[in-house]
């Protein structure tokens, strides 16, 4: 599983195709680097349910 910002959706799809491997992934709102700690925490909190669902998926 990996987590990245929405800026990298297309790159992740191309990389997965070239490697023949499509890992679980969660994309959060871009950009990240100029956000406050509180904003980053809010992004993490918002993504947590999806992250846990993918980690615990049986496939």
C-alpha cells in the first residue's frame, strides 16, 4: 500500500502498469508541502478509514 497526493495518480498508474503490480493506494489532496501540521493531520484523519479498509481487505 502507498499513500500519495493526487498530483501522482497518473504516474502511479503508469508505474503499476510497467511493473505489472497494482498495489492498494490512497491519494490525498495536493499539495502537501506547504500545509500546516494541523492541515496535514486533517488530511490524514480524512483518509484513515479508506487506508484501514484497504489494509484489512482480504485480497
